[in-house]
């Protein structure tokens, strides 16, 4: 996949990214170089922080952070994600 055009910011939000399939997807997206910012949306910010550290071990340099996501409160997540 091609990396973003100069100056273009791209964002990916991955749910359940602290383990399993979500974590593998986060690592793959990070390695792809296609995104400038990844948000790992997890129920536990503590577990999500561990996922962030695992993702950052991959070769690339995107911004990665974790946001708490409670499935019953999806509107709350959108207000926390910074605009690209």
C-alpha cells in the first residue's frame, strides 16, 4: 500500500485493539505506513496502553494512542478523537 501523500493525515480507529485480532490488525496497519495516527479503542486504558507499546515495536512512526471505549457509549469516543 502507498503511504499518505505529503501533508495528508490519515486516522484509523481499531476497536478491541489490546489483544487478539484487534491487536494484530493494529500492528498490520501501523506497519503498512498508510496511517499517520492510530487510535486503539479499548474497554481498559491500562490494557490498551500495553497494546500501544506492542504496536510501537513495529517498524514505522505513526502516532498511536489509546482511548477508553464503552460499547454502550459510542458518542463519547468520537468527541475524544482529534481531527486529522
